[in-house]
């Protein structure tokens, strides 16, 4: 089974030093695995591929599915997961700042009411 480096890669370069066959390459800042050099660490001293074991994100280097639909659903689930995280962020942002904004509007309204109720000299 081949491995691939995903968009979850944070470019920490740990995989470069852990790969026993130097199959991981960097081109234009993007990491990729040279399939002609990658042995999946089979026949080496390691029981798991070192790119997977060394990745701090746990999703930066994953087995590359051979089936089209399996690949499609993996990509779909990853993207939906990202959208869900962003939605939570924006909901928290709105909840926080809408309350602050409402407070500012209320204080301005109170200030304007005070000015209009004060008799002019």
C-alpha cells in the first residue's frame, strides 16, 4: 500500500529525517512521497511506516486508498470536518462580539437620550 502526504501536513520536516529510504521530497514547499523509493518500511527494522509514526498531526501522512470511492469519501469527510470546525469558530465569534456590540449600542443610546433630555441654555 502506498502512502501519501495530505493537506494536513504542517511542514515540520520530521518525516524527512525519519524516512529510512529518503523517499519524502519537498517541491515548492509541498511535501510528497516518491513512490519509486518508498518501501512502506517493509523489510526494515520498523514495524510501521516511519512517515506515519513521526507525523505530529497523525493525518499528515496516510495510506493512499486504491479505490476511487474510498478516496472520494476520505476527502469528503476531511473537508466536512474542516467546515464544521470553522462553523464552530464563527458561532463563538458572533456570540462574543454581538454581545459586546449590543452593549456599545445600548450605552450610545443611553448617552443620546441623556443629551436630548437635558434642557439647552
